[in-house]
C-alpha cells in the first residue's frame, strides 16, 4: 500500500518538477536579457536569450566575417550570447569554458584547454626552453628536408603543366614538417600527395565541432561519450597521431642503454643535427625520471600536431595570397631576398637569415594581420572582482572575447588604411611597430593559454579582408 502510494505521489509530482525546472530556466534567461546591469549592451536579439544563436553562427563556418559585421553595426562591445561579449579592445582575463569543446573529458586537459592558470603555467614551464629561438634552430634540418620534398612535388606539377590546389599542398607540407620536427620523421602525406589515415581531415573536423560544441561546454562530456559510440573502429585521425606517438616512444624504450645514451646525447648536444621535440623530451625524462615521465613527454607533443598543422597551413596560404594579389610587394620582397646567400648544404635560407630580413618579417606580419588563422573570439572569463573594459564593468564570470579578425583592422591601432595590405606600416617607426605588436593576436603570450584551433580549413579564409 505504502509502495503504491509512493509511486503514485512520484508520478504526480514529476510533471511539476519538470515545469518548475523550465520556469526557472526561462526566468534566468529573462533576467540575463533584461534585468542585469549589462542588459543594454547591443547585439543580435536572439543572442540575449540563448546560446543557440552563437552555436548556429559557428556552424555556418564564416563567423570571422560575421563578427566583424557585428562590431560595425553595434560598436566596440557586442553581446553574442546571454553571458558572453565580443570586445574590440585587446584585454583578456582567465580562460573560458569554451575551450573545453576541444578537450577529451576523460583525460587530463592539455595546455590548449586547461582553465586553471597555475596548472597551465606549470605545464608550460616543463617545455618553455624547447620553443625558444635557439632551440628551434636545431629543427632546421627537418624543415629543409620537407621543403625539398614539397618543392619536388611542385616541380613535378610544373613539368606536367598540371594545375593543383596550393592551399591543400600547404596543408600537407605543414603536417609533415611539424611531424618531422616533433617525431624525427614525417607522417608521409607529402610523399603520398594526400591525407593518410584521415589525420588532416579528422583534425579539421574536430576543430569545427569543437568551436560549435564549446558553446555548450557543460554538456560536452555527455556529447563526447555519444560521439564515441559512432567513432570509426579503425585507428584514424587523432587516434592515429596518438598511436604514432606511442610507436616512436616504444622505439626509444626498446633501444639498448648504450644506444639510448647516444640518442639522448644527440638530442641535447650543441652540434646535433638530429634533434626532434619528442626525442628532446625523452632525453629530459632520462635525466630526471622522477620529475618528468614518459607520459609527460607524450602529453606535450600531441597538441603540437593538433594545434599547429592547420594554423600553419593557413598562415602559408594567407601570405602567398597577399603576395599574389600585390605584384609591388612581391617584387620588393624578391629584391630583399636576393641580397641573401642560400645555405650551400641545404640550398635554402636559414632561420636566422629570415629572422633578420626585415621586409620578409613585415610581409609575414601583415599577412597574418589581415588573415589570422583564428576566426573565433579568444574567450576569457572575467576574474574575481570583475573588470572594467572600455568604461563598462563586467562582473566575475562574464565571458569576454577578442576576435583577431576584428582587432586586426582597428584603425586606431593600425591606421586609417587598416584593411589594406601594406607591409611598410611595420617599418615606419619602431614605436609604432611595438604598439601594433601588442594588438596582434596571432600568437599566444607566455602568460595566456594558447588560442583555439581554427573553425574551418584554410580555403574559406582566403577571402578579401572585410570591407
């Protein structure tokens, strides 16, 4: 009798519990839209009520231009979700939960998705020396080797008078070069002339769905598990990159102690020409196994592939696009490079030479300014105590983002001709160049988490800057 009464009571109250939940959600939504101190900040009407507007805008794969148009319509601060704002002013706070859309919720967050600032800084300290200019110069032989393969492929097209998609070949070149620098050997996509085991396409897919699903970050662990049910059974994409990392690590483990010592000396020696990132990290493990494990080495190399491949390819394609559209700049750059002497062994310019070629650096900066690889706002969360931006106070927990496509055409920073490709702006005065550098959002600073992956492959980004 009591049991039946309990079941009847529960079934009677369940609909009311559901109604109460829906009512609470609606009241909270209306409060966010019409009762908070930020209610007057303009933006799309639907963005006041739900994050579905932002989710849909990301799915369209042209949010970079949408964001620019929003600021032209509404001004320097635009609402893009009930508690999220796009700001045309380069200030940032802590990392936003949006980045969780790129994470594996069943594993430790990698440096790309970590939200805790102290945890992020601790992880970066483990590898900070590896990405300084002096260390990067030791990877040049891998770049030269992949460059030779790349140029040979293009030469074949030229001899056969055959057209090809240069943006796609930049993709292949980027992934194999980063693979060679990271593991000591490429994935083989350049030699193949196409994707292998869906590495490139799978990472592109993850970047697209991560940008969209990150909007509903609190539901992402559940969504991730559902998606895993439909994942392919064979090892492809990111799983293949992880397996590739495991294989290289196992090769190192299976070496004799003598061979491993030679390997580690090669990775740390001043005259080494075989250094690679994973090898350097494994050498660090050999020296300090109690503080740096093999798992730590694996942890740091996989994001290198996931975050570096497409963004590097986009940057290559953007620079080439700008040069092809401006014969004056192309001619001037050829003249500047003509004054340099190629390395006799590799046949290429050295990293130091390209760093010292001021006009080349100006061309690269200007290209990345107009065509940044990131098309979404770089979201941060207002810290404890809130913060004031452009005269507006944003309470703790408010999500604020700066989109590079918006920031990089700010006329108060880059001049009245901010939407024009003009590398000379970087050479007019050091003071002005330093000022502009502060507003360039193409590279993460040491104190902030890395930028998110691009929401789309390079081709859609190769459009004219918004006019």
